[in-house]
């Protein structure tokens, strides 16, 4: 007669889970310096959700010492979470322009979509962009084929563009606009990874738009390159501001960094740009499955200067990419 396999008591399982979550939180603290810790930091909200679930079990089991450990673990994440909340443009709402003519100006809309270089559902990508009807849209992972199709479908309504399509890797990029583009440039901080800067005249009011796509931090090399990219982009923005002081700034792209990543927080602090959000919007953008939070991460962003405000933000549907589009309506 076979003996029964002994199972650990529930309270032991809960204690082990709490210990693991504490260990992960300790490792996450090294996120500014280590690429593995950084990946854990990108999943900081998922860690907090796991902590709350295990904490609920400790309450049911009356494991108060374990609950105390979990609350301590949660507090370790709190500074980064509140820092991520602080990246929201809502924190800069009081810094807007005082001129009534500017405040009463018509809002404008910008969309960013990572189309995924291997995605062949180009018709759906273009249809979603046109449905949003943005004044300006940015396409990440822009291939020559997709660029040609976008041009064919939008050449009349989006006659102004600055593109760098690439078909043999995932770092093609392009800006398409209903409004005139001036002072545009393609620049690079790493081999074959281009970004675009363009001054766009929107009904007589100019805005400097930067489109960018750093490397994903999935290795030590990529992690360092991603951080260096954001640091150098911040320096460029500050330099450009000296030549055009007072010009509103918008940075859009697949930043490969969540609001909880130290690199994005440092970029925001240096440039004084904030995430274009309405309230606490943590809708994932890097995820092709059902759009609910625990799955996926928020790495596709629109960041704006204090002289702009976000009036609305929507995250698109699955159009064949592993990313979803982000569309923001901005007020002056």
C-alpha cells in the first residue's frame, strides 16, 4: 500500500511565499545598478499585487508575524511606487501658461504605436491610427513596407513626415503630421538606433517632438545602453531648450522602461517632463493579450513639459503587435 505524500501545512507555504517576496524586494533595490534587479523593478506593481494576496492569506490564517514581514516588504516598494505616480503630468498642472489665448487654444492629439517588425497586420495598424485621427503620430519598428503603406493611405491627410524605416531589425522609426514640420533631425546614440526630433507648427503654436526607442534592458549590455540612451537624450533636450527657450517639449516612444524604472525617473527629473496621464492610469501597453493589469507592463509613453496638460489618454487594442498604441489629447 502506497504511503500518502505529506504536504506542507498552509501556514508554512504562506511563510515561504512571504520570505520569497521579501528576498525579491531586497534584490529589486539594486535596480539602478544591475540588469536583473532592474527587470524585477519593471515588475514592481506585480510584486505588490502578490504581496497583497499573500497578506490576505496571513490575515485569514492569523499569521501576524508573517503579515508584519509582508507590510515591511510592501514599504520597500513604496518610494518607487510614489515616485512613479509623481511622474504623472498631473503633478505639473499648476505650471501651465497664463496667457488666455494659449489656454483657450484648441487641443491636439498625438499617437505612438510600436507596430512590431514581424507583424504583417499592417491594415489594422493603419486603421487604428486613422480611427484615433491624431494630429501627429509616431510609429516604432517601422519597416519599409509599412512606411510605404502608411504613405499610400495618409499622404493627403498627413503630408508632413520624417521617417527612418528599417526592415532588417526593430529600430525603424517615423513621425507623421498633419501640420508643418521644421528643424527636424535624425540622431543616434548607438549604432543603427535612430531617434527623430522635429519642431511641429500646430495652428501657429510650435512644439518640439522627440521620437525614440531605446534598447530593451534584457541583458547587462542592453541595460547599460538603455540607460545611456535616456541620459544622452535628456542632455540633448536640455541643449535644444537653450536654442529655443519656452518651446513645449513632447517625448514619445517605446521607452523600454516602466514608471518604476530608476532610469525613467532620472530622465523625468532631468528634463522636467512628466507622463501624459489622466489620474492613475497604469494600463499595460506591452502586452498582446486581454487588457487587464496583472499581465503586461507600461513602457510606451508620452512625456510632456509643464506647459502642456493631458486631457485624455487611451490605450489601443491588439492589432498584431506585442504592444498597444497610446493616444493622448494635449492642451496648451
